[in-house]
C-alpha cells in the first residue's frame, strides 16, 4: 500500500488565461489522460480557454459558476459534474472558493454512466 496526498500545498499556482487557482496533479495515464485536483480560492477563476481534450470537472467542495461558448454562467455546487468537449471554450469561477477534481482524456464518455 502507498499513501499519497493531493493537498493544496503540493500543487502549482496556475495563472494562464487570466486564471487564479492551484492545481494538484493526481495521475497521468498512458492513454494521454490527466487527473488533478483544482483549488479555487476566494474569487478564483479558471480563465476562459479552449479545451485541448474532452474534460470533466467534479465539484468536491464549495460552489461557483461555469460557462461555455454561449457566455451564460450556470451555478455549480458540491456533487455536480461538468463536461466540456474537445475545443469547447469554457471558464469556471467562484466567489467563495471551491475544490474540484478535473479529468482530461480523449476517452471520456460521462453520459454513459451519470445523468
């Protein structure tokens, strides 16, 4: 058995695309997948950018808002999962802060499993 940590302190601050959050990477697979944990602090933002691969944002703690190409923000909270397709423009922001797991992979098909 091995025990690891994905605490905020082990992460890296991301500021690209006018972002303001900490990413603590969890794993990377041989099929070009990435799983990480994002920490948005008060007034944190994952800036508006295009998804390089399909990606899913799983809100673990807190709440915020997400948007896609249409520019309209939608509220998200603990237990919500947001999926963006490849090349889809998107942004996430939070006034009070949130913690989320992000999964990026060409093989993501969340509609097969969750509703």
